[in-house]
C-alpha cells in the first residue's frame, strides 16, 4: 500500500506553530518511584519487585486531569499527550482487549464512577483549549504474544514472526483492535505519539534506538505496519503522528531528552522531562519519588528557546505521583514558564528557525520580525552585537516597550544598545522589525 496519505501541510504547519506541549506519563508504574519503566525488565528481580501486580493497588484518589490541563494552559502549552498504554501493557482506558486495565476487576479504579482515565484526560485538555493526543507503545510486556515481540524483554524472539505466524497474527490483531478503540471512542484525536517498534533485527545492539525510526526490513512486519497505518488514516485522516515504529508513514520526528545541535529536516519535537538533569543522570518520564531532582526553570526556558530557535516544538514531560497529583515542583516550574511566556510568547508561537546563535542566546523568526532570545544580557547602555546581515528598522524589548538604539558593526551585523529596563530573572526578548 505505497503512497499512504499523511497529515495535510496545513495541519503540520499548525502543529509547528503550537511549539509547546505537555507529555504526561501515568499509570500503575508511578507507584514504584522509578523514573524509567525499562527497570521492569532490566533490574534484577529482587530490586524491581513484582510489577505484574501493580494494577491491584493502583488507586489514584486525587486524580484530577482538569488541574493538569489548567496548569498546561497557564504555562503557555497548546497541546498534550497522555499515556494510554506504556511498555508494561496496562491500559488507562476501558478496553475490551485485555483485563489488564483500569476496568479490570482487580484494579481499584474499576470501581470508580468513571474509570476511563484516557477519556477524562482528553475531555479536560480540550476544555482548556488544548489539542489532545494519545501516547501508545508498540510493545507490551503483559501479554504472552506481546512479550515475544517486544524487544527489551527476556522473551523477545523476532524470529517468531516466521516460526510462529499464528502468534504474530494474533499480536497484530491485538494492537489493531486497541488502536481502533483509541481512535473511535474519544472524538477527534489530534495526535499520536507512537513508541518503540514491532520486531526489528539489528546486528549491533547499540543501534537499537536508531532502528525504531527506520522502515522495517522484514517484509511481513512491514506489511502488517502498513495495514495498521492504512486503518489509522481511514479512522483519523488528519492525525499527526511521530516516527517511532511507523516509518515511512510518519509526519514528524521525536528526539528524546536532548535538543539536537543540527535540527532534523521537516517538523520535529524534542521530548524533555521536568525531572532529572539528563537522560543518564536520573532522567526519566515517570514520577521519580520523594527524592527526585528537577531541572531549573532557567534550564527549561532555555530548552524551549533553543528548540524554537531551531524550528522545533518542545514536549515537556511530567510524572504525576501515585495519587494522581502533579508534584508541587513540577507545577511551580510550569507556572514560572507561563509567566515568561505571558511576556514573550510571541517570540515562540508560530515562529521558525531564526538562523542566529550567539554567545548571548539565539533567535526565532516570524514574517518580518526577528526575535532575539537574550540570556546573557549586557548592562544598560552597553552593546548587544547581532551577527548576520539583518537590516532592522526598529528594536523593542518585549514586556516593556523600551526601544533599543540600532547601529552597525564592523562585521556587517547589528549593534543594539541595551535599555535601562527591568529584567526577567532568566531571559529577555528583543523584537526586531526587519527592513
């Protein structure tokens, strides 16, 4: 089925204009305080405990996605994703495909008036004016077939695609049924964030992270994925989706826990967490427990600016604690980012790569304006040198209306005189109106 449609150019432009989104990872795994769900299969059994029974104690009594949605809107976010099913296989909606879900009799959530967490989150995000999307993992450690086709699990056996074709067909039907439920029960779903991939074979294990972004080499697996995506496009023609395990049918790419120095071609989105200084230094998308570390507001605002200056979106990951509340540190970071966005949001939304990186910061561009995102600010009356040949007619400090005197520089760029004005604790933005 070559030539499957993708989201329209208009939809992708809209997605790129949003610039800032919320990524919520939540489910029974939050009870462990482990930031990385891979600990389920990689830690020794004595350290990880019996994760298969976490659903029996999952009862987030303070679950209120309207609080998450309001915090996201106030932070300046325009869209949000929620974990429908992660690698553990637990489903946050009342699926007909498995009892390992919020509707399963052994999960306390099943006794709630409305146990469908996905439905509640989707409604709450839309009520705050945010576009909504599903996170969904292609792998599943809870199902016998799923374990065989889920790399990273001890039972992973990619050869079973051919040695046990009946099991492979069952697995494809299982995922297809789940995806059909997710795309038919919740109104118009705007986005899909796929994770990992169906069986792939690599000669070098270290290449596995890159392989989830490539087309499947196995024709049987490739045909099954093509048929699944054809079904997805039938149910949701305007759905915008990332690239993990669905190449070559994706709309954008999704680097994780870093801002690429060289931006990918086309639309892209960097998924970065509020917690942890970095991917291999405590970083993770789930709740990290009472002793979690958090990135500073300054670091998060800089990440947002760096991503926008290179033409991408920032997807900021948070992890509610076991009772369903966002930790106060995460809410505080969102509120502080929102204060900055309230002043400087026009330099982020609807912009493109600015083509300027300098010791003081970076820039975005929109129509006839160049926005200078200035972190290392000169003293009042001192020069700010802007590289490149950008003839400017006006320079104004956002939030104050203070003009900056414009002059030339020896290298052909601009020199702006920094005004005497209040400074934001993190960064200020200068709007240049170009000639």
